C-alpha cells in the first residue's frame, strides 16, 4: 500500500442491515477510510479500545442496544470517539434531547449517497461546522 492509499481515518460501522452496512463499508473503503463493520451493538462494543477508532457510525434502531445506548457505552471506553448516527426513522427530536452537545451534522438519514456521507464524516472528523 502506498502512502496515499493508507487509510486516514478509522471507522467503527454498526448496522444490523447487511446490505446497508456492506454498501457503506465498501464506499468508505474506496474513499480511504479503514472500516471495521459489525452487525450488532454487543460485538461492536467488545471491539472498542481506547484510541482504536476515530469515529463510530451507528444505526439508531438495532436490537438489544440502540445506537444511542451504544454510543454512551463507547464513550465510557473512549471519550474522544466522534459519532455519526444513521437512521431511516424520524429520531431527530430524540437525538437532540439525548445529545444536545452534538450538532445536527452528527445525524444522517438513510438512504444516503456515499459522497454525501464522506463529506459529512470529513466535516465531523476535521471538526468543521457545516
């Protein structure tokens, strides 16, 4: 792998829908991200170690642990992990109430085009207001 091909950002991707997860993972990898993908919150949480991931992309609605609950648990392990929530549902009000410190840029509605997601992730990771 050449220096220009080394992934710049390390992403934890958690979505219980295989087609969504694999499509997003493939698109992110093509855009230079390292992606560790998981189909459930429990196995994803077991993979989290301090400093391992720069950003977590979490589906909001998942069995056992919601994306919001998973985010809280991830932050207990690593306070610096950024987040981007994915949902096909209207969960914005719930999101604002649970995490008022996060700007709306941390919330993405499915479906989303890879180019739009990459742009959003780069804004989050570079701490740029949209």
